[in-house]
């Protein structure tokens, strides 16, 4: 066992935080419980200016705490974590992520040991727990926070009723993971919430300075350089994203306002690209589905057949909520530039 453990690659776990005292202890506790040699793990916390007990908690769990030079900017914090990490494999775990099993790290690292061309590993599902809030259960059941992303065909996880990865060009499937080739047009919303990626290729080929870093766009940079081999590991990641609906919507709209509807941000990735006929069709269909309710209700019923949980039926409501939220944000954006 000793020789086997020594053959495992060294990794850097990077956790970005901002006032996360509600979830951070559980997040870090599960990280430290991992069945992975502790002397092969570097523990880094990049904090965006917390005013609660977040940094105190991180230090208690043995993390090296670094204050971000750009406060309240999770993307800049990820860039700083990438730069400061001393190991090539970066395990990016958000402060509201909980690892579901003690061999999670081993499962996520294995693809990089098997194939040196892999650039990113994510999980097949979000972890579903019947005792979670209804909003967290909804996100875990469907595998997304935003139904627009789902109907645009770009979610980073699959619904619980889908048992294998089925997006992109699948080049290899095993019981442990699926290897996929993505293009910039079909790339899911990868890059955060319990993922692993390579520092060497990102530092060489992607725009990873704190002012440029966006966790999805950096992989578009890699794809354009020919580094397009991703894996989806047959495990899950528990995402304690929100305790109530207003919090869920607020977090999503804040991200959209800061990174998708901000013309000062130079994006390379789009959930919706108005120049793409495919994206225009998918957005039209999402609007049609939401107005008629037929498809969202059908998807809810399909999910309920697999797992009997009333949280599935939030879906038609949240499709309307997100449609109205996107429309409102778009109107405000246009008003600000007139």
C-alpha cells in the first residue's frame, strides 16, 4: 500500500471563500477525511474579504489562507489559487461543496494518471440527499442551478434519471469514467464545483490572470489550442447552493450580471451565442417550453418516476422565474447603455 500511495500524484486543493461560515466546516471536514495520502496534498484557501468566521475556520482545518488582492471576486480568487498552487493537478472545490465519499479524490485523480492528455474532470451528477432543502434537492435532481443552461444543452451535470454521460463526442466509456471531446460550441459549464484540472496547460495556453480568469472560458482557450479531452467521473458532488429560492436566484443573477451581461468582460464562452443558429433555436424552444409548460412538466414527471420527490415539480415554476429574471436583467442592461 505504501508504494501504491507514493505513486499517486501530488495535488493542490483550492477552496475559494467569501463569508461561507455556514457551509465551510462541513466542506473542509469532508476534504480532510479523504482516503488520499495527506503528504501528497496541498491545502489552499483564497478568501475574497470575509467579514465572518470563514478564514478562522479555514485555518483551524490546516489550510494556508491567502487574502485575494481583488476582493469579492470568486473568479479572481480561482486565478490566484491556480497561480499559488505548487502542484500540477488542481482540485477546485467551492465552499458550499461536500465530497460524498472518502475515495472521491482517488476517483477524480485516476483519469489523469491513466491519460496525460486529460485537461479537466467533473462529476456525472450532483449528490441528492432527501433531507436537503427543497431548492438544493431540485438542483441535485436536475443537475443544474439554471434551467436555461439545461435547455441550451450545456449543463455540467446530468439529471438523476440519466445514468450515463451523453453530451459531446464520447471517445471512451468505462465503469469509472467517460472520456469526451468537446468543442467550444458544445462545452458544458465546466470549471467549478468539485472539479480537477491541469495547471501546466492552463498557465501556458489560457488567459488566467486574476483580471481575465473565468472558470469556463479558460477551457475554451484550451480547446482552441487543441487541448479538448475531458472526463466525466461516475460519482457525484453535493452542492449546498441555497437555503431558499431568493438566495438561489440572487446568486445566479449576480453571476450573470457580473460575467455574462457586463460588456467590459471579454468572454470566450456563451451560454447563448446570438450569432449561433443552434443557440437561437434552443433559446426559442426554452421560451416556448416555459410558456406552454408542457416540456417542463413532462421532465418533472420523468424525474418523479425515477425518484419520488416533490422537488422535481419546482421545475415549471423555476423555468418561469429564470425566464423573467433573464428578461429583466437584459432590459436593465440595455437601459444602462442607452
